[in-house]
C-alpha cells in the first residue's frame, strides 16, 4: 500500500494483459489542435478546451498564498499543504480524464487518424500562451493516440509541421501566401469557397495523411 501527494492511500497491482486489435472501421479523421478549441476535426466538429488549470488557477493561487503565510512545522501549514496537493491532483485527474475519453473515442471511431506534429517546447516560449499550451497537454494527447492506435490496429499519421494546412484550400488546393492568426474565416480566391480556418486545416491534415500513406510525403514515420 502506498500514499500519494494528496494523502490518499492506494494499492498497486501488477498484471499481464493482452490487448487485441479491434474490428476495422471506415472512419477517417484529421485533427487540428488549438487553444480556444482543444481539437477541431475534419468532420467540422469542434471540441472545447477543458482549461482545467485555468479554471482552478485563482483558487490554487489563493491556497498557495495562504500556505506561504503559515508557520513552518505547524499543523495549520500541514493542513493547507494537503489542500494544495489535493487541488493539484484534482486538476491532473480532470485533465487526464478528458484526454483519455477523447483519445479513446477517436480511436474507436476511426481507422486512420491524421494529426499535425507540433513543436510544443518552442510554442511554450511564448509567455502569453505558455500556460494555456501546458494546460492543453497536446503532447500527452498525441501519446495516448499513438499507443491506443497500436493496441487497436489503427493508423496514426503525423503531418509535417511545415505543411500549410491553414493556408491551403481544402476544395481546390490553392495556397494563399499569408494567413495571419487573426483570420478565422477566408474565401479562396481561386474557387470562391468560404472556409472556417480550423476546419479547413483539419481537412487538409486528413488529406495529407491519406496521401502520405501512399507516397510518405509530409508524414512523420514516428507515428506510423
């Protein structure tokens, strides 16, 4: 029996388990990861970001300030430290639950999953976005997709981060020169189609993933 940081006791069990591939399905999906929406699918579905840390940030800061004022070695300090640990655990558990629920659903519903590879460590250098990026846990989400896809006999394809998924028209393939982040909808100058920036990007990610399975262009072999 062991004790975690929140003061809870738990028993660790080790066992051998065999995971069998699931029956093939016809679904194929491209995923564009973001902050306002955690994931935008090529089907047009937008999945809201849980923002587990952001929602509890004020409460956590308040507890941490209270902890800093307590006398070291006192019983009240120990109680407050336990409250801080429990809140951290609650945030972590909520985030993991969201990621596991979504990744399991996508693997169950789709035979091929295409996702853009992101340089998360580089993105976190932006001080304005660092907390939100850490809260999103994109790397953990992709990690879960990877091992669950392997378990279930699915194909996970990583698209090169340099692929112009946002700037390319998913209908005719025309690529515009620039696409500022402030532009959320745009009209293709070639075919006249109106695009939602993120949905269009997700559709391009799927198209590139399917093409990459044939010719291995723009595809990260790490995720295959």
